[in-house]
């Protein structure tokens, strides 16, 4: 398992976390290469079905990050995201999805160091959990066959 | 058939030092539908942009992916280049290989692979980009200036002199800000009031400026060119039109023992007051929290003595809406107050004061009429100690930054003291002297050489009282860290400049970013120092970080020019990244079922109800319709829509799902 490199997808809002991640770069703070960022205008835009899509496509972990409460560029998008997340989280948990693979955080445009920390802790945690083959087993029997053949 | 061009930038060595750009280029050229891939040292330079333009024409590209820095940096640049190449600018996307890849990872295969992943994701996205047309919106040619300090005054006057209307909102009863409290200003030692008060009067008398003092901005809605600000005009308990400003009420008010904010607590004021004699507007307000009538229900002395019957005890706060096209935030700064320096006895020992209190002592209109006297016994201090960097540059105290103005004003204070108390000794403890500025270093040299101020390089560990004297214990690092003890009569702390209380709340109301110290954040530290990340909102003065007067004024004029430039257009073009409800031909064929769950989540009230009627006028279907003038493109409705009938241009469901698939699958 030591050479396992987890694939982590980050869904971030344009105004806080994307800018925060830019600041991480500008400050030359290093973090794991495993995380790849997809930009959204606001966490309110994030359709949580995207998480399932990510897992189905081989993601091992997911980060969702936006503005801190009250700091949303669109006033309330982050609150709606959080509200929907509270519901969806329960549902995903009920469905048997490993919630330890998902990080929901707030990183502002001034928190470059915090972004690196969020990425590194998530990657370390997912690395420990190993590849998320059980999800693919759950949704795709073809993948299951491949895994058992290996 | 899509024909995508991929342009990989080396950014000098910023990207190519850790990412193997050649390999990325090779991988990109093998991607499906990529018709052309190339690399260049500086893609944002003129030849780099020409590369993009020519390739669009030569290779008949239908989409462009520029793999360079953050889209927050150069997206507009490359969209423009794409447009000049004859392609719709919204068919250009940027892959962030610098901030999100080369700068945050070590050189290696994994970094290059991540770069390829990012490029592939954006190639898949751009294939699904729509050729959008910018939205045109009108501009309200009036500006809101928040804060009436020197920065706000300068910005307001500059905008007003360009012929535009200005609405100035000031929280306290008078404009003037901290500058009105200062005695004399460095490096010229000219009187602060003499240069400021004429400008304050100019604001009041300017036909283009409406001044709301004792008022606060409660809410700001809308967007660039079309803001609506809710302003709370706090009740002054006064009919401003009837009041002549004679001041009789102020002299007769029986409540006289309220600490005077303008004098930094070193004097008293009545409950009905003007902050200082040169206040603008020069009309009193009643401080409801301390007024005997509002507390006990009787008194009304001011009403009885008022010759014009201008007092209105039943006046209530008034909330008004104003429409503006741009906002200048100039809310200024504050200084660190008591409790922060227990080791210096600040707030506990009467003769340990801060910089602003010293300004009031030195001011000709101050509580001592300009004489430097100890607050404890009113004696002239024979020995005075100034401690610079009290709180600043001290990460242990949470303030790592330099407050910038203290070196200069400490030199000024020492000079003012020496000019007023000729036989006295002034000592300054400093870390470094930071006097960068026109005639600034000469000014400090003058304090040391001509006025014989004793500069000691070192920190003070403690200040305590012994036999009515203040014992200052410090160290002189230029004498080999030798301990120094000075028996002083008075200690002045150059406390750190900090964000105004309430700055965070205001930033949230205006939807602008702020940093970890609650100072408002500029859009770019070098190239956009007066803009915020919210279009149409600009910064001026010390609300961004501590600044001296010349810097505040320059920035205010800069902000004013930005506003004037905005107002020089009658129409603005806005990014068309807005939401839309699907419509397949006739409106009946929309998947929208008209549940209107999207309506309450929209922060801009942009979702309207559209009714489809049959020929006989009967409503057969109602569906949501998005007003693209109001929509700001947050996409909350898109994620919420249960029937997936709403989509957001630039971030469509098709695009984001494809991005996820492309990011995770190598194909």
C-alpha cells in the first residue's frame, strides 16, 4: 500500500478558496500533488451528485471548500451549500459511503497556509484509508471483476 | 468537430522549473480534439498573445486553453487575445499551472502529471463552452463614499469635481477622522487643522456632495454600476434645518462628565455636543446613552434654552435607500488600546498614554491648550520616554506587520515636546527607524541632531511607578545589550495601527474580502491596489493597512479616478455567466415544473414567475424565469433545482460533470 497515491478532487469556490489556493502558490507553500482543483463560482453551485460521480470515476477523497460563514461573495451561497450538505451527508452515510474521505472546510482568500494544511491532512487521511474500491464495487460489477482478477 | 488549441506558458521559469512543459505539450497534442499545442516562455507578453491570435486563425480553432497562471490573474488578457483572433472570448479557458501546480509542488513526475491532468480537464471543459455575448447594463453616475476622514474627503472632492454626484456617509457626528485630532503633521510640522478644515468645509458646500453624518451603511445590494445602499441616519434629536449652531444648548447641558472621544478620554463633554469646534457639520447631536432625558425621562434643558426650538426628542432613526454606481470605502483605522500592554502599565498608569492622546496634548485646541502636561497632576514632564513599535512587528502579540506611521510620528512627538519644553529630555526606544518617504529621513535626523532627542535602539521590558515617577526599564542594543533605566515623568506608546472596530462587519455587508487583521483586501497587491475583488467597490486610505496622510490622499485620488473612469461610460458590459432556465422551443417544453424552490435561495431576487397562457387566456403552466440583469451567477439555484432545469453559463452541469470525469480518467 505504500506506493498508493490517492486521487483527491477539490470543489472550491472562486472567491475564497480558489483565491486562497492561489495565495498558497504565491507564498510558495508546498502541498501534496494528489489534489486537483475544480473551480465553481460559489459552493452554492456545487451539486453533491458530483461527489458520487467523482467516486464512481475513481476518486479516493474529496474536498469541498468555500468562504467562511458571512464572507460569501454572493451573501448566502455558502449557507445554502452547508444546509444541503447537512442533508446530503446523512443520506450518503446511510448509503454506506465512507464519510472520512470527504473534507468540508472553509478557507478564505487570506488563508494560503490553511489551504495547504487542509490538502495535506485530507491526503494523509485518504492515504491511510487506501483506494476506494468498495464504492466502485458497490456501483459497478465490472470494476469488481477487475479488482478480483488482480 | 471541436478544434482546441493548447498554449503552455513557461512563465519565465516559474512553471518550467518544476513542470516539464515539453512533456505537457506533447501530452496535450495527443488529446482528442486538440488541433494545436505549443509552448512559449511568456504567453502573456505581446508575442505570446500573438501566438494565440495567429493559431486561432491558422488552425481554425474553436476553443483555447491557456495553461499558465491563475485565471484570476490573466483570464481577461487571454479572453481579449482570443477575441482579437476572431473567436468568442468565452471560448477561452485558463489552466492554472502556476499557483495550483508549479509553485506548490516540487519538481518531479507527479507535478508534470498533475499539470497534464489540469490541462486535460480544461480541454474537456472548453469543448463545452458556449459562445456568450456580454450583458449590457446601465451605470448610475453617483458614488457612495463611506468614511469622512482625509481619504474619504479627498475621494469625494475628486469625484465631485469630475461632475458626478457623491454621497458621503460618516459614522460620527463630524467628518475629519483621525487627521482632525492631530496637532501638527510630519514632515513639515504644519498644523493639521489648518490644512484639513478648509477641505471639510469644501465637502459640506460642494453642490455635488450630499453629506450624511452620524449615519452608517447598513446594507449594500446590487452590482457594479447599479448598487443600492441602505443608509441608517441615526437620530440626532435635532432639526438640522432649524438649528443655527449657536451652541447655547451645549453650554447649558447639565450632564457634563462624559469622557470626550475626540480628546481621547482626556477631557469631558456634555450629552449634547459637537465633537470639536471646527466640526463639519457644526450642529450638535444628543448622545442618547448619556442624556438625562433619555435615561430618566426629564431634564429637557436644551429644548428650553434653544432659541430656534430645534431640539426633537421624538426623532427616530431614518433608513434611506440611495442608488449609486460605485463605492469608495475609506473607513480608516484605529490604534491598539488599553489592556494590550500590561507590561507598560497602559490603561493603569495615568501618565502612560498613547500617540493619539499625545496629539491632543500637543494640539493648540486640545484639553491643555497645547501645553504638554502630565495627565495625573498637570505638571510639565521633565523626562519623557517614547516607545516605538508598541505592539507592531510583534508576532507574539498577533501583529507581525509594521504600522508604518509610528516611526515618523514618534520623531514628530519628540520634536514637538522639545519645542514646547526646552529644558526637558526626550528619549525614544526604537527597533529600527523606518523613515522612507520624501523628506522623512531628514526629519528624523533633525529630531536627533537639532533637537537632541535621545534615540536608544532597544526594547522596553517594563514600565512601573515608583515615588510618583515612571521607571522605564529597557536595553540598549547598540551598547552591547546594556540595560537602561530611565526615570521618566511620562511615557508615550506608539501603539500599533489596527483595523477599525466593525471593519469585519462592514466588509461582510459590502461583500469585500479582508485579511487576517481585518484590513480590507485589495484585488491585487501591486497592480490593483485600490480595487477590491468586488467590481465597483474601491479602497482609499488606512482601512486597507496603516498609512500616512500623503499615501491616503494619493490612494483616495486613485480610487476617485477609477470611479470617474467607470462613470465615463454610459453602459457597462458584464460577464454573461448567469443562470438560465431551459427552454426547448416553445415555453411549454421546459423541464421546469414551476415549484419555485429556487426563488427563496436567490440572494438577488433574480428569479421571476412566468405564466404561459392558452389562447383563451387560461394559465396552463408557470415556470421560473431568470432576470439576467439581476443574476450574479452564483449558481445556488442550479444546484438546488430538483428537475435540473436551471443551468449556469460557464459552469453548466455538462461542463462540471465532464471536468470531474476528465480529471480522474486518463484518456
